[in-house]
C-alpha cells in the first residue's frame, strides 16, 4: 500500500504539483509527466503507483488522466522499488531522446501510443 502523503511530499520535492486527490503533474521541456496513485478494483487496501507522460511535440494533453497519456507504466516496471527510485526514473525521462535511449536498453517498459512511437522513430 502506498502512502498518499509520502508520495505528495516526494513529488513536490521533485517539482511536481498535486492535481486532484491522486495525481501529481510536472512539465519538462518536452513532456507533461504524471504520477498517479490508483486504487485496486480487486483488492481493498491495495494500490498501484503509475507513471505517465505526454509529449508536448503533439500539443497539450486533452486530459490529465493517466489512461489518456501516450506513455504509461507502473512504478515497478521502471525498476522503482521505492519513491526515490520512481522519481529518479522520472528525472531520467525528461526528453524524447531520454525515452528513446531508455527503451533501447530496456531500462523502461510501458504502453506507448502509436503517435508517440512515430515521434520516437524520427
């Protein structure tokens, strides 16, 4: 179980701003980054920590919902075993070049939209 207060403190310390109950947003030069605390639909008391990004090369996101972002992953898929590791991973993914490099060496995995894949392939 993740502690929302601990996530909030860690997120704010890394330049994210709280948006709603369970979302923290940060802008880099090339991405809108989102950290999202998601409760489990199957197990009361269990939650997931999600990380998502929207490339600003495609304009502003229509929604700040995690499910609408063009790159989505869970903290554990970033190799993040604690909050510091999650935010360290976010700090390493501030540009398309960073994401391309991380995907090439498989240090990150996640769902990638077709539009983002085209940008990465340029």
